[in-house]
C-alpha cells in the first residue's frame, strides 16, 4: 500500500540580490517548494523478490562497530552487551531471519529513504538494508543503523539513507524470529527544490564578515543558515517538541548522516529539509535531532530549534542528549575523508559554542547515562561515563558514527577548537571584581542563603552567576548558570550536604562573556541522617536554641558519631553545646586522631562552632568519639573541602 503526502509548501525567496551574510543568514520572504513523502507499507516476503540474484547477499561493507576498549570513554558503572550480529552462512543471510523483503521497485524520485515500524512491536529487528537505484544503477545492500527508541516514541526506525537522487528502492528487514514488526513501512522523501537552496550554498565561513567588536572578544559566531531559510514554509507545524534547554553544556558530539557524500551545493539544503521531515514527522520526534549540520562545502545549518541562541536538548546520542549538543557532518565518512571545508566549519561552530559555555576542548567530562532501555548506549542506564568534551558518537554508543575517517581526525579537531578558543581570549569584557565570601560563609556555611556581590563592568548588559556543586562525597559538577541578572548582587540558595564554588561573569550586548570571577568555596553541613550513631547511647533533644532545633546527646563514654564517604576534606566543623561539667570528644580522620576538644565551659551555650583544620586533605570516614561519662551535645557536622 502506498500513501503520498505533500507535507510542506514553500521556501523563502527574496526579490533582490544576494548579500553576503554578517555572522548569520537573514531569512527572506517566500516562494513555494513542495516536500513530498511516499509511504510504502511492507508486507512480509515477496516471493518474486527471492528470485532476484544476490537478494540474500550479506551486507559486505557494513562499518565495524568498535569494541568498548577501542573508544575514548571510561565506563564507571559497567557496560551493556552489544546487540548480536546478523547470522550468515557462506556470505548470505539466513532465510529464517527474513521478516520482509520487496522487489526492486520503480518509484517517484526521492532524496531520503527511511524504514520505520511500531515501537511496541515484539519483533526484535536485527538489520534493515536497502538498495536504491541512482543514475549509475542499483547500489549494493546498505545497512541502516537502528535508532534508539525513547520511552515516549510511538515509532521505531533507522537512520535514513540520503541519496544524490534516486528513483528505485528495495528493502530487506531481518528479525531474530523472522516475524515482521507491526506497521512496517518505508518512507521516501522528496524535499523539493527552491532558489533558496542555491542561495544557501553561498553561506560559508569565508563569507561571514565579522564586526570589529565580535573579532575582539570571544569566538565569533560563524555564518549559519537558520531554520527559516532551509525549511519549507508551513513545515514548522511539525515542530511539536517543546524546547528544553540544558542547564549547562558538558560535551559536544560529532556525528555523520551517512549516505551520499557527492551531493551538490543546492542538494545540501534539500537534504537538511528531508532529514527534518523524517525526524520530526515520520519518526514523530517533533523536530530534527541534531543541533547543527555541516555540508561538504563548509555551510553550517541550524538544526534543532533554538540552537543558535541556546543549548536545547537534542535527539542525537540516545541516553546522552542532556547537557550535550550534536553537530553532524553530512555524508558517510567510513571510507572517504571529510573535506577540509567541512572540518574547518565544524571547528568553527564547536569553538563558538564551546567558548560560550566554558568547554575545555581537549579535556574530559563526566556524563550520566539516561534510563531509556533501547538507547544503543554502551553504559548501563543511570551510570556515569567519562568522555572527551568533544566526543565521537561511537564513544558512548554502539555505532560506527561518525565513520572511521572522521573519527581518526577527532584529536586534531579538538586541538584546533582549543587553539581557536585560546586565541579569542583577549578580554573584550572585563571580569567583575567580586567581594569574596566572608568567614561567615567560607569555608563553612550554616545558612541556606549565600549572598554574592560584585562591581559593575562598564560595557556589560547583564551578569551570569554560576555554581559548581558537589554532593557529600561526590565530584564537582561543571559550572551551572543559576541566573542572568542586571543586578550587582544575587542570593544563591544551597541545600545541605553540598560543597559549592560560586562565580560571576559579565555579558556584553553582543553576547561576549568575560572570564569567571570566583567568590570562593564553601560547604554546607551534612544532613542529620548522615550522622550515624554507631556505638554508645545517643538521644535526640530538641530546643529552638539549638542549631536546626535539635542535638544528639550522649552521657556515655565511647559513644560515637560517624560521617562516611567524605571527600577532599580540609576542615571539620562541629556545632555543639557547651556548659559546666560537659565532657570531651576526640575527632578522627580515618584512624588518625585530629584533636581532643573539651566542651566544658563556664557559660552554657547551645550552638557553639568548633572548627578543626586537618593537616592534609582527607577522604574517608570522620569519627566523633566521647571520652567521658559526661554530657555531649552535637547538632551538626560539616566536612569542608
């Protein structure tokens, strides 16, 4: 069964001449260009197809997915097994695994082919392969990578095959059981053409005339073709995904689209339009998955909505879409080298975004794996993975993307991005002068609210306040921007059991940002649940005079409170009661006694602070041990970094 749909009707076209863009491409008024989609339902094995020579031939040039030991990632919580490979015999697939196969069929011209099915189907798809008929004849079987399925996705499918123009298709689907997935179909998309496609081919890094203000500060934004220019008018209605901005940017992924690498300049914009239609409409993602795409001529295209002005969560890396962006090279770089114009533009867009969000281009970062089960991820759901800040898709996922010839250039791309960011760090915007945290808040803050103040910067229009947090015993996160304000002060609210490093930077009208100015590091006390009374006798006494309105009290010698799992502790602070006839406590870092503290005092107090500096940085268990059969009251303990 076939269904042909006109899914969009017009692309922007100006009535005047072409003007070289300054940093960004300006969309123009409209002229129509149709996007046609043909859906062909697949219905099992066509008997005539089995008579075609080589129909059972295994995919011979399928790229090899590297092992977990061969990628640039450290899996801190274990790995998931890779899906089993397709069984073959003497170079042919087994008929028992064939769920569907079609004849070689003539169809209307198309640029993109994709195969999808009902995501709730019980059939386990092992391989989807297609042949297409192009000007030079029928291609060999090409295996299409199976996409991860989100928990809310109604459709499962494969990475689309992009062509330079095809008019014939044949599809083969293999499953572990030989059963066909429900609602299996092939989608053929003709994205149409418009004079705008020729116009966008003139948008390259060389045509971006930068203003002196932009050239003097942070990495300038390269010329980018915005969505309004490549998208067909009316197609924005398929953008049903509500943009979710990541709180910070931890890593930037490099992908490739696979398929044709010989497209023309005019076809490049049409391919972006086709990918959008497949992602947003066919798969039901509600938008294109990538944040940016780069063609072989060096043209950069805005992908997911909001990517130029922010860091919207994409759909490009399975369980690693949060706090990352995806930049996709248009083409298949398994067997050919990515053109220099393409990699230069990728460096430009990565350096621009990396500089905006403080990425160390040659460093590493820690990502938390999402919980989607069908994600193609290497790591166990929920576990931590250490990856390069500029990562290849295959580093965290079972995929060959972005192809071995682009993967081999990852190191040089990172170095080029790093150099570009470093060269831009002539301070065009001065860093604010800050008032360092007072002794009331540093190194230990008993209060939830921490006030920050700083001085004005002459050419700043606003200020971003950033915070790095580490939970009790945990690692510090990257900087998270908690507010953008025009004020010269901000109150940061911090929960208990965290250490925090706080910063501010100035933002100029053109978006350039200064270096971060640091206020200092502080630590909040651990929650009462973390004060483990492991021996002796402890009772909980309450009074509004105590810090947090209570204290743990003991009158028995050798009663102990332990705080497990501390990290990089330099200072220990206790909030205690003191009074006449009170006892002594010994404080230990591991098995080493740090100090003996007497709580005996002529004047009774309920919330006295006792601060002890450790001789060296310590990670492990802190112990407070009573030394007498006398009163000891402890309200809080802080293990400060």
